[in-house]
C-alpha cells in the first residue's frame, strides 16, 4: 500500500478519530484497509480488487463490514466532515 504512504500520517489521524464508531477492532482495521484501497491505485475498485490490494485473501471481510456490521454511517460522516473542516480551516456545515 505504498501508494498512500504520502498521506499515511493524515489518514492515521482520521482513522483514530473515527475508530470509536466501530465496536470491534477487526472492523476498525477492515474499514481502514477499505479506505486505503479506495484511495490507492487499485486499477478497479470492486470487492475482489480492493481485498487483493489490501492483502486480504477474499473480499468477505469488506462485504461484511459494508453489509451487515453495526456502525452509525451518519455519525461517521459527521466525524469525517468535522475532521476535514478542522484541517481545512473551514467551519463545519
């Protein structure tokens, strides 16, 4: 995942901020890998390619994260919005 290494510090800071939205550590790590895959240079961004790019054997973990894991998407969105607003010097809307 060297493609996103230039953003590593900022991504880790963002991940730390939203980690509490995921009740289990494995979900936190899957979310992190999924986002890194989306931002990386995978040629296609479907489950199989993202999983392969992240070093997972299958996309099952990502599919469970997105389809059946319990987490509050609205709260996560708000956390990310506030994070971006703080980093950019803009007021959150």
